[in-house]
């Protein structure tokens, strides 16, 4: 079946521009996560959704970062007034959800954001 | 919050030899420990995981061990092959029902298998 997909795969933005990154999770997956992966480092947690509810946004680095999942499927990560330090790969992951116990998070291919 | 340390950061082995990667975690409440393999420009993919009620798990050439007392876990790859070359990440998770299950990752180990 189809895995997690993300678009665009690459995004170049000028400093100060707003960007929107899209994630399509695996169909039926309740949980959705966003991670930020800087070059040469491990992914770092940004935010977590269970269906449409954003249950944890403790990893969002500033109020310029905003995520939503209005219908409990597709999610969008929006970054306002981008800065050079926002340059990273943004990974989306989905899983079956907590009612199934702890279970595998499946990752998308990521969106590589470069802020000039 | 949870902190995961991973060593070494790079590992070069001869084809056929074994590779060992070690991780430590800080929060004794962590109860799930997956390992991901990430090839250049690709997505992280789960290769093996272990839960806190298990001390060791094996899947063909890959094994993971967990020492809860010492709060460390290790990945062992035997009979390494060139296609094992990649970056490997360990992670820890505190699974709390309905409260989310975010992964905390180590910094990664770049493994190079030389033919």
C-alpha cells in the first residue's frame, strides 16, 4: 500500500517568506508526527496529532511554526517569516495510534527546506 | 525530558565483520526503543525495535540488546555487507496511553562497510 507522502520534496525560500509543507499519512493512521532533521543530526520532535487534535506541540521552536490537521488526515506545517536557521529536512510520520499500543512510526521522504 | 546519546558517530568496518552501535537514555520511564536506518536522501526506516520487558531481540543478521538498569541499548549487525552502509539512529519513547508517543533520537552513526 501507499506509504507516507510529503510535498513538496524540496523548497527554497527567501528569508522572510512563509512556507507550507504538506503530509499525507498512511490511510487509517490516527497518529501523525512532525520532526525536524538538521544536516548530520537525528530527527527532533516538533508536534503530534491524534486525529484532528494537536496533543503535543512542545517541540515547535517558535510561534512562527504552526501545524494543523483539520480533518484528521492530511496535515500542514506552516512556517511564517522563515529564517536561515529553519533550513532543515522536515519529516512527517504516522502510526496506527495509541489504542493499538506502542507501534511503529512510518516516515515520509521529507521536505528539504533551504532558506536563503 | 528524555535525552539519548549515541556512539560512535562514525564506524568503518570490513565487509563480513560485525558492527556495534551503543545508545544510552536518561529517562527510566522509556519503554520502547526502535532503531532506524536512513540511506542518503531517503526516509528513516525501522529495522528492529525492542520493548522494555525484553532483554534481547534478533532478526537475521541484526540484534538489539537492552539493559534497563544501566539505561543503555545496543545494535549489533553481523556479517556486514556493503548495503548495510547508511546512517543508523537509535531512539527512545515513553509510551503513555493517549498522551502521545514522541520519539527522542540519538545523533546517528554513519556506518561504512568496505568491500
